[in-house]
C-alpha cells in the first residue's frame, strides 16, 4: 500500500448539519462510534460554508470548500444548471436556464411549463441541440419535467442580456434585450431571439408534440430562456495548489463543479445519489484513488435527501450508515477532513445558514472534544472558520503550505 502520510481525504456529508428536533440534532441522536473515535483523535470546529448567516447552495459551498471564492466565480444559475445536468461547458460559454413552454403561432405563452411535460423531452431536446446561428454553436439539454439548459459557445458573446421567459402565462414571449451597449450583448440577444423563433418552428411540428395534441395535452413547442450567465474561467485545482486531485461524487452538479476545476471526477455506478447508494464503496474508492492522487474529495448526498424529506429518523439512520462506511478511515494515516457543505435542518426542509461541524485528524493539535456533532464541534480547537479558509488550513496541516514571508 502507498504511503498515505502526506495524502488528504475530504469527506463532505451533504446537508449533514442540523438544528434541534425534540432537543437533539440527528448527529447527536445517531449511534456513530467511528465518527466519535475520529473526533477523539482530531481537532474540531464549526464552519460557515460561505459566511455567517448566508444560506449556501451546494454549488456555491463546494466552490468555497475547493478554495474558489463564490462571490468571484459564481456567475448565475444558468452555468451551474447546465453543469448539473451533465452538459460539457467551457470557460467563456454563456449558459441559460430554460423551460419548454406552450406557445401560439403569434408567440403568446399559453402554459410556461408545457403541461409539466414528463415524457419525450429528450427527443424534443435533440431537435434543438447542436444548432449553429451566426457562427455560434448552440447546445440544449433537457432536465427534469419541463426544464432544461442552453449553452452558447463562440466568439464575442455576453451574459448581459434579458430573459425571453415572460414568467407568466397569457403573455407574449419577450425579446431578449442587451443590458449594456456592448456589441457582444447586442449580438447575444439577437442570437437568442433567433433561437427562440427557430425553437418554435422546429418543435411545433415534432411528432412528440403532435401526439400530445392528439391526447389533449399542451405541446412543448418553444424554449424560453432566463438567468444568462458566463461560465467562469477557473484556474485549475492543479495550477492553484500543485496537487493532483480527484472527486468521488454522486450527483451531476458536484461532478460538474469538480470537472470544471480539472479534478478527476468520473461517474461511479455505485454512487447513485439516492438512498440505495453504496457509501462503503465510495470510501474504498477514495482510498484507492489516494494511491495515485494527493487529495480526494467525497460527497455523500443522503443526509441532504432525508432533510429535504424532513425525515428525522431517516437522517439518523443515514448518519449511522455513513458511520459504518467510514470504518476503514480509522486507520488512515494522512490528513482526514469530515464536514458538510451546508446545514439542512429537518425543521426547515431546505438549506440554512447554520454553520456545519468540521473535524480534522492527522498531524493536528488534538482538542478536548470526543464526539462529532454540531454542538460538540463548536467547543473544538478550530473554533469557527469559513469554507474558503478550509483549503489553506488543510494544506498547512498536511505540510503543503508555502511560508508567507521569510
Ligand atoms: Zn449540498
């Protein structure tokens, strides 16, 4: 086995942080001997993924945890929507969130969700994917139900244009307008307007829509776009830290962010993003990858799922399953980090701005905390840090930091 002493493993339990339900958080209720053993060997603290009181998305928090200031690099939901559904985007692309909608020939929207269409969208998407307008490449991919994303690639584009989505029914499709006087914004708005009309032309005669109309359903015959954003040019992880990194992730959004910064982040069939995922295999895969890479991140999604389901008992069980899966980490000789990308309290059913627990083992100044939970971690030696501080903290502990000054 490779020497693991200078290796780093970062385990991110998505949405693990919580508030109290009947006096306890799910972490406090769970039977988790491995988490607690690691706590007894390490230094703990709490972390504000973005900053105190800021409710993070999984995208902004992962940017911060990877050391990329989300206030600098997060450029709107369009790019991250496209990344999340597995579109291959590049720095400089312009991306939009989209809806399939139902339009009249005069481009008045009758139903901006096209009857919440659930079948046939991939066939419809093919029709409006891989187009070219004015030398700009246009890519479209469907997401769940009526949703999708659009990516423009080419020279002289700008994200500073307005939406074509009127955001309500019985309104005309809006003309995309430049938000500044740049030639780039004028050109991008014109391409989007051409694309919108073309989408109506291509989709209204599509067999999927003919069939829907025969069944009395609203056709998905136009693409509305909103939330234009520039795919950021991110310095690669390897350029930034001179470390080779990999990411074992389950869901498209996290894999996409990892790939955007050049981390090795393949699809693993056992990492499903749902309750049936194989967490043990994810941990073993991370350990195997560490033979080749300096740092490996893991994102386990299940805590967040149980929080969105507002199921306290399920979250406790999920934490107990993660505890079992991390058994091999008790013998890990490198720097081990266990944390979450944000809190997702059962009482909220969504992300919140509460800080998350953080635990680091390795060559650390062990503190007095012997159990892993939100409240115990708050008494630990790391005190309270931000997500953006995590990478420098880890790099220093693992012996990779360069001296600041003489
Ligand atoms: Zn998350």
